[in-house]
């Protein structure tokens, strides 16, 4: 009989480490093998921590094509399905295939410019483009092949429906049901004056349209690109092309999952 391997990752806190040990014992007692390090043959990844732990895990393992379930030891826990008290019930339901599958499309950005470009970054929630060294971002923004605006402000957030309740939401962007596949572009502190005219609200785009960003550099030639909070500063970017990726993140749901109930519980 082929062994059933599960990999557990956690965020390094004392509580998460305790829950990981407890969960590993329960899984092994139920006939599973718990991998000591990331295993490409694992049938499931369990992430113990908060939403940040899950986002970091996705980036670290290059968005693994494995189902994931989260155990919440953090604060908000928007992606995390299970509370710590749910461990035994989770194992029982998983063995009986009593769960549903929810997929989230990711967002990508192709960065073109000087060596070592091109670079592709991906995110589950959002990709943020900001001016470097605390300078304003001057960005020529295209939607598809159409020039839209010469943006001036702190930057823009390009978010997925999954990320619509994250940074995008704090900027006044729309909350988007994840069953709708679209991209949202939301400005960060846009400037509107006689010199600059920028959209002051988010723009919703169908899944097949991409966003093109061509920077101007009146001062600093650097831009900060943050993918789910992981920030890198780049010099001399010529173009950024962003869109919805074909890659998806798969989360297991063991409860009667309703997105709008979750929004109400977590955000109101």
C-alpha cells in the first residue's frame, strides 16, 4: 500500500509549534506519514499560523500544486479553515473525503528592464507597485493595448478577488466574490491637480485583460514591487505587465463555506 504523506508547515511561534506536534501525532496515529521537510509527493499541505504564514509558504515553495488546509493560530485567519480545536474532526473528515475544494487564481507581474530581467513575480492576494526611496510613482498605465492614464501618486495595487479583502480593501477598493474571475487595479494616494490627473477609484478588469505599466523617472529610477508583502526594490524597470495567472491555489474547506459569511465575521 502506498504511504500517504502529509507535510505540515508552521510560522515559528510557540503555539504553532505545539499545534504542529499535536497534529503530527494525530496524523501518524491515523496511518499518515508526516514529512519532516517539504515533500513533492505529499498529498496535502497543512499550514499552521495565520494568513501571513500561508502567503509566505506559497512563495517559499513556488505555489505548490497541492491542496492546502490552514490551521489558524494567527489573528484574522481569512484563508485558514480550521481552529486549533478542530484537529481531530479534520482528520476524521479528511479520511472520509468530507470536504470541498476552493480554487483561487493568482496574479503575476512580468518585470522587464536591465539585467537580471525579465523577472516574474506571483501572488495570491496582490502585487503592489510603489515609488522607490519614498518618491512618488510616475506610471503610464495601459489596459490591454489602450493607454488609460499618466498616474502620479504613491503607487497602485493589482489584486485578485482573494486579495480584494486585504490591502485593496483598506484603500477603499471593492470586495469581490472569489467566484468572479477578475483583476482589480486600485490607486494608492493618487494626485489630482492641474499637472496630474489620476483615477481616484479602483478599476475592475475581466480576466483576459492585462495591465501594462511603463514608468517615468523624474527623480529616483527605482520602484518597489511587493508580492503579498514580500518587497523588492528594482532599478531601471522599463515595463511591468500584470494579469491573472492560470496558476491557482487550492484550499480545502471542511465546513459549510460561505464567502459572505466569512467577510461578515472577519471584517465587520
